[in-house]
């Protein structure tokens, strides 16, 4: 799913333009291609247009600022549309309950704002590598199944 240049492609969804720009610069400077959106609906539209290696998803948008409901709803939608895409959620209003619920709904990691650059980069890279390993394993299992049918 990497772009033509071999760089992983990340989708970032956050309603704050300064956060989007900071993440775009951080990720681009560390070997990622980045698309940004400002709402869950715009993120869904972006996912219809192309495949991504991972997604960074803010938990709070315009409906309210602290519950995480919009991000949690988006995670549920993503699980039905893109169940294997790694999603790392971000929030300035972190709580253990929200973190647990986000993981239950399919998030692969949970980052609190303001984030630590290295922690965020490690989380994204780790999730992309895990997804690639799962894909390789699936391809090997499929090839093995085909060989067993032929034999």
C-alpha cells in the first residue's frame, strides 16, 4: 500500500489545522506521505478514494470537546469498512475508560496530546510493520493452500 516512492501513506484526521500541520511536518520529515482531513466524514471520503497504510484519528470534533464520542463512533465505522487498517487514536482529553473503549473498538494505540514525537513515530511504524507482517503471513498461507491443492 505504500505510494509509488515506497513511502508509507498515512491519513491524519483532526479538527485543528495547527495539529494537522504539525503532524504533517513530523511524519513527512520521517519518511511518510501524509493526507489530512478535518472531520470523520472527510476521513471516510478520503478512505474511499485511496488505501492508506495507517491512520491517526483525533477523538474529539465539533459535537463536543471532551467525550471522545465522535472518534469512538468513527472507530466502529472503520472496523466495518477497513478492519485491518491500523488506527492510532489521539486526544487531549485522555482517560482510561476512553482508552479501553477505543481499543475495544479497534484502535491499535492511544496517544495523548501533546504527544511525544518519538512515541508517536514508534507507534505508527510499529503498526505499519505489524500490518505488513500479517499480510505476508496471509499470502504465504494462501500460497501453501494452493500448493497443497495441487499436490
